[in-house]
């Protein structure tokens, strides 16, 4: 176990990693605000988490930076997992969780979030997560 002096370094590190995720997502979305990128990331993580089994959700959560992990688990009710969703409902859930405008096409934001997510998660975990999803949902994230 680290010394108390190590803890601020861990906090700084997770803040930097979280900022990197949000910055990359903002860039993927054409330079949207940090607030909008945050909402898209949150919506993506919640829609994905809700579709996974409890075990798979926990395995994915273990790979997330501490602050992103907190965002991921925010408001989660594991007793209702997994929530069976086909592609249309998954996209609708994502759009609602991301607070997208009704006129905003959710596909580009969903693909951008999936791209950033894949960049920061081990390939093995990405394969595990995708293998648990129905084919139509998996195609949205590949």
C-alpha cells in the first residue's frame, strides 16, 4: 500500500486521464464543448453498462480511470442488469443519457464515444464486452 503522500499523485493522474478521455471525445465530435463531450461519454458508458451482465460490467469498470469509473457506476442498479436492448433501444437509451437534442442524430456521437472507449480499454476486454452484446448492438460499437 502506498504512503499518504502517494494519494495526491493518484488523484492528479485520474484527473489527467479523465480530461484526456473528454478532450479526445470533444475532438472526435468536431470540437464540441467539454460539457457536451462529458455528457456523451456518460451516456455511452451508462447505456453500455446497463446492457452488460453484472460480472462483465464490473470487469469493464476495473479498467476505467478512477473518475471515469465513478461516472460509469453513477446511479447503477445492478439488480436490473443486464437490460435487454436491441440496437434501436440502445441508441435511444444512449441519446437520453447523453442529453442529446431531439434534432441531433445520435449515431456520430455514439460512434465517437465507442472509438475513444476502445482506445483506452484493453483489446481483450473490448472483445469480451462486444461478445456479450447482440449482433445489432455490437455493430454500432465496432
